[in-house]
C-alpha cells in the first residue's frame, strides 16, 4: 500500500504531543496518528493501543525522548519492536534508511523563505520520501507550489492549523491531509471541509 492510500482516505491526522492522548485519538474519526512527543516507554504502549484499534502510526523521531534521531538502528527498533507504520523526520538520510526497514518515511520540512522552499524541493527530489510534511501548514502558497511540483508524493500540512477554515484552505491549496493537534478537528471529513 502506498502512503497516499494510508493517509489519503481522511483529511485529518491526529498529532499527539503526549502518548497519553492516544485514547482520544483512537476514539476519533482520524485513521492515522503522528506521535510528536513523549518517551520511548509511552510510545511503545501508545503505538500498540493505536495499532490494536486499526490506526496508522507514525513516530516523529526528533520529538521522542529515548530514541536516537541520528542512527539507522533506531529505525529497525521502531519497525521491529515499536511496530509503527512510519517515521517523520527532517533528516534525509533517515528517510532512505526507513524504506529499507519497511517503514514509510515522511520528510518534515520547515519552509520559512524562498531559499528554504527551493532547497526543500531539491531535497525531496534527491531523497524520494513517501510523503512530505510542510510547516507551517497555514502557508497555502507553499502548499500549492509543492503540490504542483510533487504530484505523486502526498503533501501533509502541519503546524498552526487551528480552525476548520484553515483546514479547508490547506486542502484547497493541494494538501493531501493535515497533521493537527487540536482534537476538535480530528473528526472532520473531506465533505465537511469542501
């Protein structure tokens, strides 16, 4: 299954800052969860609960205490012991390694100016991630440009998306889905955001 099929069925990805929020995410309509905080023990438990509930699970390497965000051995651990579906990271070398271990690799990019936009597009071309997470997610101009140039790679808007209107704007700009930490948005469907 491609990442597009994994995340593209519903517009919202539940972004959890604490593993303790997993029950709320499990009860939501979101099919996928980004784990963006906590420690390794909490992630082990939370990913297991989410997988039992049929949710897709993605671990943001840079935000989990106890996981190295620099070496490829961490990816084997995530794949074999944690059991997540994929990772989110700004580190291009880990995207390539993730694919070797059977994990989806989502490249996390901060687009702050025209140079970071240009460099981000080049990095995506050279890395070939399964998906791209763009921050801040409310910059629809950036989403539009990435979506136009990367038509086969899912674009995930992330960061500062706090309202239904902002979520709808991001989707209209070309985002495949949205990573949001506000539980009030987790049950939104594509129909509700059109």
